[in-house]
C-alpha cells in the first residue's frame, strides 16, 4: 500500500484508537467531537477502498468492536454507581425527620 493511499485509513484507525481511550476515560464531550471528525473522514473515503487498505480496515473493525465493548462496560459501571447512589438516598431519606406541613398564619397589625 502506498503511503499516500494508506494515510486516510491509518488516520481512521488512529481516530478509533483515540475514541477507545476517551471512552475508558469517560471523556464523553470530547468523544462526541471526535465522532464528528471520524464521520467527516469516513465520508471522504472512496466507496470501494483499495485492496491495499484491507489490513488497516480490519484493524479499524476490531478497534470499533473494542470501543463498543468498552462503552458497554462503562455503561454497566455507571448503572451500578447510580444504583448505589439511589440506595444511599433511600437510606438517608429514612433518617430524615418527618416533616409536617404547618400552615403559615399571616399576622397583620
């Protein structure tokens, strides 16, 4: 594969590797920006890639799968953390004093 024809596909692989890093760091805002850059790059690629890009595209496919798996893992961790927060909130609510509603009486002179 010539260096010129390989460059956009190597750039794509580098973007996906960065996505994987951002997911593991939970940098979701930066991840959104990077996904737009990736979409622009992908739309600029030819509909039929050159045969010489096969290995790089296979690497991109594997990296994309890793990103999906990492997103699922982070989602599960976040759901567990949310469950713990809810449980702690319920426990804290149990210790809160009972609130009674007392009407406000307006005094006028």
